[in-house]
C-alpha cells in the first residue's frame, strides 16, 4: 500500500514565528505583550508593525523551531509521503531564508519534499497540518488545525484542532 | 462552470534555458554547438559543464523568454486557472532569480500563481505543459510535452507534443 501524503505548513507549525513577533514588538515598544493580549487576533491586529517585521531580513531565518517538531516530523517522515508546503511567495526575500532554515533544522528531509507557493489550492495530499483556515478550508482531505494565537477561539468544527506536536503524533502515528 | 487548472513549467517552456547553455558553452569552448549536436541528449550530455552553468549566478535571471510565450500565457490566463510551477528547489540561488524573472516578463500574473517545488507529484491540476517526461508521466490530467532538445526524438505517445507556443494555443484556446 502506498503511503498517505502528508502536507505540513511551516510558519506557525514548524517555525515559531510568534516568538519573532513578540520579540520585535517588544524591541520597538519596550513592553512584551502577553499571550492573552494577542489571542484571537490576526497578526496584523495583534502587532502594530507586523508587516514591517515579516519583510525584515532574518525574520524567517532566525525564527525558533517549534517545540517537538523536529522529532515529530522525523517519525512522520517514515510513515508518510511528507511535504513541507509554505506560502512563501508573498515574501520574496524569505525564499532562501526558508530553504536554509529547513536545511538547518530538518536535514533528514530532501529538497524534493519542499514546496514554496502563493496559494495552497494547487497542492494535493491526504492530510494537511496548517494554522490557517484559508489553507485548510479548501483542502479535500483530512485537516488538522495547529493552534496559534491568530486562530485561537475561532470556530473550528470543520477541522481537528491540536495544541502541540505531541497531539499531532497521537493522531497520526 | 469553474475554470480548468493549467500547470505551466518554467525552464524549457517559458524560459529559454538552452540559449544560456549554448552561450556559456561557446564562451568556454570557443565554438557554438549546433542543434543537431545536442538533439536527443540530456543537457548534461549535450553540454559538458552544464552543472556549473545552472549553479552560476544569473543563469536563470538572464535566460531569454521563449518565443510567443508572453502573449500566449496572457490569453491562457484569462481562460484557465493558471499556475506557473517550477522545480526550482534543486538550485537554491535560483529562487529569487526566478521570481524576479517572472515579475519582469509576466507582470500580469500574481505571486499567488507561482509555485517553486522539488517534485511536481504534489501538484494537482487538469492540464500540464512541461518539457520533462518525469513531470508529465505521473500527472493524472492532460499532458502537453513542449519540445526541447533533450526530449527530441524520444517516444512521446503518452503525451501531446508541441513545438511552439502557437501550437499550445491551437490546442487550448
């Protein structure tokens, strides 16, 4: 039997971009926001200068890796036909940064498994893990919503919500 | 009725990479190869230092645009849900070059329509135009083989072979 295809998002799933938002926002305004202040808000609302941060050199390259994601992806990579799919095209400078980042933290994956796109509607697979409704809503297969502050508290009946990579593994291994 | 999705390759279909091979090979060895010398051979066999050329800065950025491709893609973009999909991940430096190139020659397309991947098996669509069997052979939809020296003379019964963008338009408009 052929392996099922698993589509894994980068930002907010493998790369902890919120740590970058919190850090840059604090550097700019002098106070570190609490999770309570940003929960349920889209990034742009939660962090006043979010657009400037994501276009800043190093934003993606220096993002910390999400807790337990490396070990989890390693296990999932054995069981599934795994692809990392990132909607990177909006941020042209992010393309080489994201590729370097993947090679640093996920050296056991190959470049054949990476996809940088604008819209994920063109991607086919059996399971998708993502933190954005816009990517999961149109996906015909099984959809796992990775909790991030921007999607917190919103209706998610259509998708299986997880709060950690440990929960992803419980579902998929 | 929703539009059919058309997947268009870059190198050898929109970007005339053979012009780069001929030029760089001539600069290096002093003689310009004829089409007859390279027809039916994979790039690596046809041009001794092909690997060095494709990893050279500017190789993709400075590739000429394929004859009639701009006007053709403009027409097809109205009729189809069009995506440009390039297996760019093998050449990391090519990512920003390819994006700049697309923005220069195809400014009427948006970044939402661009995909850079390693393997095209993850892409879904109804029609694919490509110059490589490895991309067309696994595609479940209609497949159009764009003639390039490396695929010339090979068996192509499975795919519809075209020799120009004019022929593509005859088939798809």
